[in-house]
C-alpha cells in the first residue's frame, strides 16, 4: 500500500487562516466569549436566583464563572452537570452522580445519569438558567443534547435560558450525512450533519426555530454574543472541553475519528494521543504503535487496555491539514475496513447511531469511494445550510 502524502494548500485564504493563529493573542483580534463580557449579563442576574449549566470550560479569564458570579454577589442556587461532570473529571460515557460540590458547597444535579433533563422541583426555585459550556461542533458531542433538554425544561417551566456563547473550533465548515430520525439518540437528536457549523447560541436558536422541542414548544432565550468572531476565524481553546480532547489536533480530528467508536478500533483513549491515532492489535496496515492504559477520570479501562495496537499516528495531520481541508476525512475508515480480516464484525450497532444513518455503513460495505459517499451527502447538506442561515449570529466570510 502506498504511503499517503498530504500537501497543505497554500491559497490566500489558507494563509489568512494560518495568520489568524498568530494574532489570537492580540487584544485586537482575540475572540471574546460571552462569559468575558460581564457588563452584558450581570445586570440581568442581579437580584435573581440562578441555576448554572456549566463545566470546567465556563471560565472568565482564569476564574471559573461560579466563583466570578459569587464574587459579584449573584445568588447561585444550583449547578447542572453535563457528561464528564461539573469539574470535567469523568471519562466518556461514565455516569455522573448528583452531589454537593466540595469547593462551592452548591448542589450539583447530574444531567448525565438517571436523568438528562432538569425537573420541575429543581427549576421552580430559579428565575434564570445560565448555560455556558464549550462545544466542539460535532453532532455526537453530547453537550448540544444537554442544551436541548435544558431548553425543553425551561420552556415547560416558563424559565428564561441565558446562553453565554463561545466560539466553535470546528465552526468553519459543515459536513457529513444528516441524521435519519430512526437513529435519534443522545449522541444525535436533530436532523443535522455530523459537523453542524453552529455555536451554542446559534444551535439554541435553531432548536427553537425548527420546533425540535417536545410538542414544538419554544424556550425564552437570551444570548450574549462573542466579540470579534466569524465562522472562518480560528479559535484555540484555552481549556480542554472533555478529558479525551486535550489538543487542537484532537479537536480537529474528532468529527472524523469518533466514527471508529462504532468499530473494533482504538482511537487512542488511554494514551497520550486520544483522538490523534487509530489502530488495533494485529492491524494489517499502518506503522504507528501505541498501548492503551487505564487512566482514572480520563480513560477508564479503554479498548485494548495493555495491548499493543498498530495503525496511524494522525497528530500532525490534525494540526497541519485538517483545518484547511474543511471536511470529514473518510480515508482511514475506508482503508482499515478494506484491510480488516473480520469484516462481519467491523461495524457495531453504535456505528449507525454515530453516523446518524445506516447508509454510510452500507456504502462502505458496498465498496463505494469517498467521492461517491460525499456526493450522496450533498442534497441534504445543501438543504441544511439554507436552513442554518436563518440562525447564524456571525458572518461566514465565504
């Protein structure tokens, strides 16, 4: 098999994209998230009882939003925690228990355990629910599912949801198959492509506008927009959004590699390169070697724990190519399927949930090329992009 060589495109817009990375530290060019604009939201919160939907990413500079609000005499009644927990110390899929936070002494209600949605008893004590969580722009990243259920609960209990918006690090493109409603789950709730191209606030507006909440109810929504942001502006995350997305390379690769969670391959959980490599024991192609290990709070007993895996190291591709290609890369999925000796067990039922459709699996089995597969996505993507335009808060510059 020939070694695949990637050439980084050097068109003008790509130079501009790269240049932005060097300017991100500048006050002139840096994006300012909603949480970093307290003058816009503190007046809305004064004298109100607040519930927060936050995790470790809800930072105001170097201070957590909870601490910042308490310092400003805002009455916080409770915290609602998504997947990975309030402190971001739970591994993927690990149930989060409701508790009392040891530092703040606030009650933390889990939205990733027995219940996914705040209940009437929890909300009746509140005047406003504030949502501030860093997303990465993929349909199967569960923070947008949490957003859906929080909006639904607020709508049912006539509470306002205030979204402090943050940049989407994968918000510069839209790609992938649209979700078929037959495959609706917590890793895919809405008829959007894998890479949806929205910030949290834009996505919340789309949930409202498209009537996706139960019985087509609508949530009262307030937003604090990001300053200096467009959908073509690169954004380097100041803190990892979940335990296994520690680098920008892993975040850029996530939409492409997460599909392997529905196959018998490791994507590096339990290594120092999660979502930057892919392989399995006795893989027939690739030359990278890695051995997953149990890492409490990050990778609890990952696939192939303690076993040497062979495959591909994609970390350089993730940083140097993925941001410029602006698409889901199917190369590794197609090539590893072709080379695998146990095709009958290559796909688990979870693959179709992640893809949001059975068509991608069927196309791969049928030997379709990446171009053929991508062509089949285009009618759905065209329709989605037209719908998405109604809810955009930031320019696309294209």
